[in-house]
C-alpha cells in the first residue's frame, strides 16, 4: 500500500494487515507520567527498527495513555497504524495530534495524505491548505494540493496552484514538471511540450523529461522529432541513468526507450551494460547479440559477448566472439591477453602461446603481452 507524500518516519512503509491491532481502550494505568511515556516511546522506536511494528504500536498505545496530551506521541501512533495498513485508526490518531497541537505542520501533512489515500479529497484539501498557512514555502504540499484538485476535476485551480509554486520556487524543476504533467492530463499537448522543452533548457540531463517529451511527440505522430529527443538523451556526456547504482532501474529506463524506438542501437547497447552490471548475464548477452553487425557499436558489443559467454561458462563461444572481434580489426593488447587466457582455461597452452605471439606481431613492445607470454610459457612447462 503506497501513500503519496507520506511523512512516515523510520523507513516504515504501509502494508495490508489481516489482524488489526485494537484501538486504545480504557487505560490500565492511573494518572499521567510523561517521563515513563518518553521511555516507552524510545522502546517502541527500537522495536520498530527491529521490524516489530505490532510490538512498537502496543508500547505507543501505552505511552499515549501515560501522556495523552503529547501530540508527537499520537503522531507516532498514527505512523505505526499506517505501517500496519490500518488507515482509519491512523486518521483518528493524527486528528488527535492536531487537536493537541493545531500548529503541528507534519501532522497536518500526514492527515492530508491519509485523506488523499482514502479519497476524501475535500478533507485532504483542507489539511494541505492548513499546512500552507503554517509553512507557505512547502513546494511538496502545494503540488499535493494541486493533484488533489485535479482528482476533483478542478484542473484550472490545479494549474493556478502550480503556477504560483513555480513563481515561489523559480529555481526548482519539480513544479514545472508537475505543470507539464497537468497539461498532459488536460490534453493540452502543445502547452505540455512547450513546458517540457523549457524544462530541458533549465535541466538538460533530466531523464524523465526526455521520456515524457519523446512520448508526446510520438502521440502526435512526429516520430522523427521523438527519435531526435531520445538520441539527445542517449548522447549525454554524463548520462545520469548510467551513473546510478540502481542498475535494475537503469535497465528499465533503456528498455522503455527500446519499446518505443527499437532501432536505437545506443539504447540497446546501454541496456546490455545495465543488465551486465546488474549481474543478469544471460539477458545482457541476448541484448548484445541482437545488435546488428553494421552498427558502429557492434565491436564493443562483441567484446561484451565474449566476457558474458565466459561468465556463463561458455568458453568456446567466448573465444569465437573475441576471435571475430580481432578479425574485424580490433587488435588491442588486452584482447589478445584475454583470448589467450581462455585458451589456457581449455588446456590449449600451445594455442594460447600462439595467440600471445599473434598479438606481439601487432604490438611487439607491449609490456603486458611480453609479461603474459612468460606466464604462458611457465604454465605450459608445469603441465
């Protein structure tokens, strides 16, 4: 269960629960004890960090009984209900928090998100407006307010809110992106395209903008312009998708491009790299193998094929790929060395030595080749 814009702490995420934890009942403890409540709160956080959300919730319930006027305890209680997928108890606990502290900004924001999730849009709008009264600089809240109005089919009001957010946050691209998306929802394609184009001028390395803009051109039937946008993205010197550590997400991005433009060799090549880095060797091999031989990226794809065949234990196929690469004119010393090592793996030391010598005929002074020739001779003598 995903809650848009939730302020849940401790990394907890909402999920469904078949066994609901009961709401607060009559207190078993007489009198208030804020100090004991604080100690219970600390214990509850430790349990939450260990993954025991139910145990954490029970301690928070007891903490609230001991200190019923502490708004933060009730807010924490709401977060735990949310983590267990109990939205109505979460709403009631958050409402209690803002009753105790009407200026508790994050509680109002959480309440707005909870109302948004259960589709009580008017209530959500009231909560988001209250947040903006208390903290007018909250761009994220302005955008949630706009989205909620759009859900009510109040698109003009949504656009008005986003434009104000852009004025208040001129350096931010977030509100401009939201405006373009809103124009898309309103079928104002020309305005959406214009907004995305302005976004690229402001942030020329935004992956999402390239995808959205390319998709819009495709919807209009302007495939040449769409391809131009995709190629601009792929030609970025510092392609942000390739720089990220989440290679699975990178693969999804390039696969998305390929689904729209299957003839883009660069997208296919980058998809292969992302799959390879994500340790999905068979999938990467299939992608690299699909590159046409007349592609300028084909030699690099062959090198990756050789490596991937080797990782998959397919030494003969790895050798075939590297031999083909060398025959095509790629005579880098490291290829000869790698190829020789594969022959050695098969116990073919004479061929391995011959391979090193072939490389030395091309680069007779290469230190790496000379060094590996000595190693190959030594290995052959030890047989």
